[in-house]
C-alpha cells in the first residue's frame, strides 16, 4: 500500500504557472521528470470559460474572479479570491455545477459569498471576457506529492482584443508544495520557460479593462511574538518574494515608475532579512538567495535612477522654477534612455537566470532548506523565540547606526552614504519585528525619527546620482535648453542640500537620543 499524502486545505488551490514559447508545449511532455512519474500520456479536453463582473467592476475591485466553464456538456461555476498572507501560490476556490454558461450566485456556498459580493445579484452580472483553450491533463505521482499538469493552448478574447494562451499549470493535489518548484526547475532545464505572475483571469481583466498600473507595496510583516526563528525566516522570505513578484507585471508594463521602485524595495528587504538571519544561522542556501537578489537589484538600479530624475526630480523642481522649455528638453533626452532600460528589464525577466531565481527562492521557502545546510550547532537557534531574536537583531542594527554616525559633524559624503545604508537596514528590521513588541506608539515615533534622518541624508546621495545622469545627457549635446535644464537641477539640488545640512545635526541628535522602543 502506498503512502497517503495530505491534500491542500479545503477550498484552497495551490498551483504554479509557467509560460511556454510557441511550439514548445508538446515537447515538454517528454521531459524525464514527466515521463518517469506520469500515470498516463494524458487526456485532452476543450474548455470555454466566460468571466463575469458588475458594470461598476465590483468583483474586480475586490480581487474576485467569477467564471463559468464549459467542457463538453458540463458547466462548472468557479469563484476564486486570494488567500490572506501565507503561501503566494494559494487561492480560495469554490466550484459548483450549473446548467449553462449563465452564472448563478445562489448556488455558491454561503462562505464564498461573505466578502466582496454584497448587493451583487445574477441580474447585474455581465460577460467581461472569454477564454477558449485545448488542455492536455496528466497526473504525476512523485515521492513527496501528487500533481496535475495542464498543458493549455488557446486564447483570451475581450471585445476586439485578443491574447494567446500557451502555458503549463502545475497544481498540487496532495503532499509537499515544494515539489511544484522541483518539477518547474526540471522543465526550465529543457525550455526557456517563464514563471507566470498573472492568472488567466488577471490577463483577461487587463485586456478588457486596461487598468492603470500601480506598484504593489509590501504587506505588513506577519512576524509575531509566538514565532520561532525558523518560522521568521519562512515568513520574511515569503513576504519579500510575494512583494517582488507582485510588481513584475507592473514593471513590464512600464507605465509607472512605482513598479521598479517597489521591486527594488522588495529586494532590499530580502537582503536585509537575510543579513540579519545569516549572522545567527549561516545558511549557504540563504547566501545564494542574497547573491541573486543583489544581482537583480543592480539590474533594476539604472532604471530607477532615470525614473527618479524624470518623474520626481524634474517634476518637483519645475513647479518651483517653471522653465518649461528647458525641462521639456531634459525629458525628451531622457525618454529613449528610460525606454531602452525598460526593454532590457523585460529581457532580463525572460532569462533562465531570473526565472531560476524565482523558482529556487520559492522552493527554499517551501522546503525550509536552511534547516539542512546549517551547522548542527546552530540548529537550536531555529527554535529561539521571536522576542529574544528580534531584540538582539535590533540592538545590533541600532548600535551599528550609532557607530556609523559618531563624530557626525565631521562625516564626509562617503561616510554619510554608509550611515544612510545602515539606517535603511535598521528601518527594515524595525518594520519586520515591530509587531513582536507591545510598544506600538513608541515604535511609530522611532520610525518617524529614523525616516527623517534617512531623508535628510538622502539629499546628498540624490544630488550625486543626478549629477552623473545629467553629465551623460549633456556631454555631447549642443542644446542650450538641455544645458540650462541641467544647470537648474544642479543649482536647485545644491540649495536643497544646503538647507538640509543646516538642520542635519539636529535631526541626527533627535534620533541618537531617542530611546529604542524594544528596550522599553
């Protein structure tokens, strides 16, 4: 008798999506990990699905997908919504049979209609888009999990607009979710696949609604006083991965600089979390994650610099100094550089290295690989309480910041920049662990003092970065307007830096003398 593997929790779907190049879908069925573990060569089905919403997009606004899918003479109505926190692969899902492609909300169980469907009736629902695709389904029985592989080929239609579907969905039926990543990594060795960050429903809504792109901010850290260090590692890395992946499609759209900004924040938070953890557990797996996060952050850096100059710096100064011709010349010169950098990012997101990073990071979190590759003498640290670990980590980060700011008035620009980096790590550390402690108001005041100091120190660094970009723009240009615009920005930032310098020591003193909230 075989081992019985536990299924996912009721009404939860755990799946991983891989985008496949045109013409490569069938060949992936012959990859060894598939042929060795598949129960059969698969069955074929044709699916047609209609997705519904209200005229005011209530379901979309509440991140709910409602569809009715036809396969042969069978009609299945499905409602999906994200799971709060936890596994980024998981979603709540409810399925019921219906007699036709017409939705019937009353047939859903009460718990599916508790949130987000207030006031919605069958009569107000309308078709938003339709998907049609041919699916090949295979069941895989691996030692640690049972999976279902779906090879989908078809398209999404919303009015006159259409996108193709060419992807693999790996769904966990029972067992260890990390196996999804194992199979995906094996498939990545055989074809230039990409990790899909948008479900078919998301793609359909984008096609139909063309919503404005918005960067996704980091969710509040889920660490609490009951967690041990092992759970802290999983939560922090999982949250950072989710934050990063949530912004990939925003970056690819290239319509708002906030996507790149938030993706870089996610990577900085990830590297900070690992640096805090590595001091105690020294995991080679986490060191590899940190190295790849550093590579990706450096790739995003130039894009962010041009975004800041174009969207933040010029816009802010232009309101005070409206030389529109000069600033228009700057923007015109910046435009091809920004466009080229965004094109490069899209190419990076398609590379095996980037997609391997995403998959390896997901597997590391799901399997908690750090348990197996740290020294045996450090294993006890994984059972340490959040309270004790957080106090030690924040004490160390706070001391490093104070040491970096000693003899503050005499700090040279490089030393100020290093201090700013230390303060940034301290800020992320506080955000990770503030919920462990009861001093909520004191924690907020501490963060305000910290943010004020970071901002004041950041002006000097911003001016140095901007100076290099302006030199690149003007070096071979004969445009008087372009040179005038560069001069205006240089002068204005010098003035801002001088104003900030006048109060910088006062801001530092306020931070230095403030009591750390975790010591109260």
